[in-house]
């Protein structure tokens, strides 16, 4: 399965949920948002939403500061 994450093409050997994808990418930020295509995926769906071949995914982490 090939997907594009934040503009970078990536290949995985199986279909993943958003939660599995984030874990594989090593994202440790406690707060992040995910959009697949142009649709923001609700956090409540991260464990069940399946990423499909060809999906364009944007993952944004939030950084505090002042």
C-alpha cells in the first residue's frame, strides 16, 4: 500500500488505521490532527479509520510556546 504523508510517499505492507500509522511514524506528540484527503478525521475514529492505498494524509502536531 502506498500513501503520501505530509508530501512524502511511503509504502506499507498492509492496511493501517490512523493510530497504527502514527505509531509506525514514531509521532510522540500528545496532540495532533489528521486529515485524509481534505477531510479532518475525528480523534474518536483514529483506532478504526483505515488508510487506503493512494490516500493523501496530513498529520499536524501542536507546539506550545510564547
